[in-house]
């Protein structure tokens, strides 16, 4: 599976929901960038009661493609 403009690794373990660091690792970007995109509403997420975020990999992948997200934006 090839996805344009992102370096997605489909072979890494994929639980039902990912932490912010797991998303950053999956898409080869920094945690700070994922946090920025989350706060700006570009990436759908679930906020836990302790304030941490969780992400569904398909929703994140779709957001990367829809918004043409790349490292440095």
C-alpha cells in the first residue's frame, strides 16, 4: 500500500487507538507537530479524562491525505 505525501508504516503494530507518540512514529513526524495539528483541529482525536489524546489510525491517515499534512507545516 503506497500513500502519497506521507511516510506511513502499515507494518507497525496497530491497536484500536494510538497515543500521540505512536501517531508521530507511524507518520515519521514529531510529537509536537501532531499536538499542533490536533489543537488546530486537523486531526480527529479522542480526549481522555486525564487530558491525553487517543487517535484512530484510519482517521489520522485520512486526515493526513485530506489536509496534505507534511513535516514542517
